[in-house]
C-alpha cells in the first residue's frame, strides 16, 4: 500500500510540475507577447520611434550626394508624430489585421516643396531629363521611407495570421491548465489525508524542482546565446525583441527564485514538524516507572 501511495505521489508531483510550467508560460504569452499594449509600452521604453527615425534619415543620406541637391533637402521631411502614427499603424496591422497606410505621400509632398524652393532660389530651368531625375530621386526617398518603416506587408500579414491562430488556440485552452493544477493539488491532499506532512513534502519537492528548472533554463540561454548581439531585420526591431526577450527571461528567473524558496520552506516545514511529532510520540510511549515503595491496596 505504501509503495502504491508513493507511486501516486511521484506521478502527481510530476504532473504538478508540468501544469505549473504551462500556466506560467501561458501567462507570459497572454500578458506579454499577445498583448498589443505591452508591445507599445516596450516600444516606448526602447525609444523605438526615435531609432526608426534615425534609420530613415541614414537611408536618405545614401541618395543625397549623387543627386547634386543640398543636404538640407532631405532634412525634416517627416515629424515624430508621423513616425508614431505609422508605427502604430503597423502594430495595429500585426495585432488587429487592419490595413497598412503610411505617411509616404506627406514625405513626398515635403520633399517636392523643398526641391522646388531650391530650384526657384537658384533660378534653374530644368529640361525633361532633369525633371525625370527629380521624379526618380523623389521615388527613391519615398521608397526608402516606406522600406525603413514597413519591412514587408507580407511579414505583417503572416504575423497577424500567426497571432490570430495562437489566440484561438489559447482561447480554447482557457483555464484548463489552472483547473488541472488545482485538481492535482486536491488529489495530493486526498491521497495523503492521514499524513498531510507527506503532501507538504511532495509539494515542496515539486516547487523546488520547478525553481531549479527555471533557473537552469535561463542560465543556459544567457550563457549560450549572446542576446545583446542578436540582429533581426533592423536595429530598431532587434533592440525591441532583445528588450522583450531579456525582460521575460529575468521574469522566469525571478519565478525560479520564488519557487526555490517556497520549495525549501515546504520541505523544511514537513521535516521539522515530522521530527516534532516523532519526538512527542516517542515520549508518550515511554512506560511509567512505579515507585519502589508504592503499595497496592
């Protein structure tokens, strides 16, 4: 009977470990990765819009020298509000599937006005070839703006489909892992109803195991992957993903610390109380010594 009881405790403990890990990973997925507001918050923290603006300006500079136009022609073609609006448009497309509409026409209009001002100030008369060159230059600048803001429409379409699919699966799963976890803990208590200290001991071991697994996994990732050197598509996107990745790895590591502390505490409590109970029981079983001079009547 004891062997069966211990076997059930071991199996339930293993299932509790699995259920807790699933619950925590789903929580991170729901509150972080699938949360549009969280992504926007991380963009603000990493100054994503500012980095995008710098990348756009750096892209413009590639064409200004070969155009023969002064450098200030490509300066101030867009504003921070335009960048923020376009970035929010892309985030909405990724999470809500909305249409992507960028401020490229405003950029083209601003550039066209600057070029016309320069031509008028220089009293230049352009022939057809010159006008065609201006049009090609404007197209290059506008395309550079679009390509730096929006890496690929297909990327956002595929991303939206993936996120939608994950959300659908997640909605179907719902609170099932949490319910399973509660049921497993109840089973553990029922199996050890006559010896609750054993249940506390096994729950402590499960908690300690979860903590060790979390700490080991995060340590392995940080030691084997140079997270800060990751390069994904563009520098701005790389910095955003690195920030999200590191924050959640640290969060998992913190969970590991909590579970280790809870596990050690649970094991110590069960051991201490069991020793106290054993000592009390041992003292209660000691035979009473009869006094040598006592008489029975």
